[in-house]
C-alpha cells in the first residue's frame, strides 16, 4: 500500500479557505480519508507525499499515526 500525509485543520476553515491552518498532519493510504489513527478527514484536505514524514514540512505530525506507521515497517 502507498501512503500520503493528509492535513487536519484547526478551527472550522475549509481547506480551500485562505484562513485554513493545519493543526496536524496524519498518515493515510493514497487517496483515502481515514487516517492510521482512525480519524476521518476532509477529502479536499491538503496532501503531501509520505516522503515528507519526519521533515519540517510535516510538522506537527500526529503521534498516533507516526507510531502505527513505524510499526508497519514502511517508514
């Protein structure tokens, strides 16, 4: 399975809003909205390739997704 990072937003601003601010980055399957930590995210949320995991671009990252991703031995 291939993975990507998907944004969870702070407040109520939708992803297309100029006021959208990322609260946490989560790990999902490519094109999926259910995160490894079992949250359902907006299908229009910003995404990044899984290679961004562990870099400043993915900060802050969901600790629960990080643990599960490491346990899957793909990170």
